[in-house]
């Protein structure tokens, strides 16, 4: 008896070949799509509209990462694939998901293997502190053919779709720099500093902290890095202490406080 494919989810995105916008790509995107090819797939038809959620995570802290991790929700399932950078604002990746197939009286839950390719392009950006973040995407999804893994003979069809999507999680904000300080011994001019900075809304974790104690007479000790440095001031007086923090998106926060010795 011929295998009968049970319709699986279709997710994809439309791609504009003329687009050459570059940006850091990350966040949750709502992708609105249209099925462009649907051959021998019950419940799926050409022109059908679908809405999916794609979550993209940049694979590095550089502005333009060589890889993106994509979690692609489709109906009741999800796919996790890696997209690789192929040009300005262009990422390509391949993956596989499985669909149920009925063979005779038995339903094989992983009876159909669906290899697919996604081509993703940046369509619109928003700039924060000279860092461009993608706020809209286009993409294509292509499945050249579904593989029948059941004992029954039968062609399971193939499909394709195009998508456009917008960022729904919000553009990252810079981190908020903050610190506290204390003088453990009132006789000495040594102060202990503690970073209390916070990541920005929708932002990345803080990856770097640098300090300037406003005390050039202390020489090389006037600057430091790390979360909780100490500094021995060169004399009594009031010093402008500045902490600068940078996050994984390359965004920066800075704060200065007056410290009286």
C-alpha cells in the first residue's frame, strides 16, 4: 500500500536578492510567510499563509558573526539549525525535520525525512551607538523532496515558501554602568570598588569592565579592569572615578562618581 504522508509544518522566508544590508542579527522575529511550492502534501497548498516564530542568536560578540543559531517554530514542532554567513547580511543553513507517515494500518511518527535549506537576508536595521541591529528579515525555505522511511512505497512530495519578518523582542539597549565604593581603613587612602552595572533591555551580558581612577599621579595603577578592583590614591583630595562597561553586542555604558579621600 502506498505511503500516505501526514501534513507537517511549513516554515520559511522570502529573500530579496537585491538586499545588501549588513547588521547584527539576533532576537525573536515574527515571520509571515506564503507557501510557494506544495506538491503532494495533504493540507498544504500553494499560496497558503502561515505565521511562525524564529529566534536567532548571534554566535559571537563581533558585530557580524560568522554563524547564527536559529530556533524555528513550525506548528507543533521546532527546528534548531546553524546559519552561516555568506555575504553582507546574508546567511544560509540546512537542516532536517521528520513528519508522520501512515503505512498500511501503522503510523510511523518519523516516517518522512524532510531536508531543507533556509536563506536569510537582513532587510531593515536600527542603529544603536553605531552598531546596526536587524529589525526586519526576508528568507526562503526550500525542501527539494521528502524521503520515505517506511516499508511502503510512495512519493511524499516537496515544498517551498517565502517569508518576511519583523523583530518583536526589541532592539538591544546599552548596559547601565554603576558602582559602589568603600574605604575599608579610614587611615589609609585605599578604596574598594564594586561593579553593580546591569545589562540593557534586550541586551547582552557585560563582557568587559575598565576603570579610570582620575589619579594620574598613581601612574599605571590609575587604570584597572575587572569587577571589584581596589585603588590606593596618591594623596588626599577629590577624584573623578569612571567605570566603562561593554556588552556582548559592542554597546557601552559609562558612569563617573566623585570620591573624596
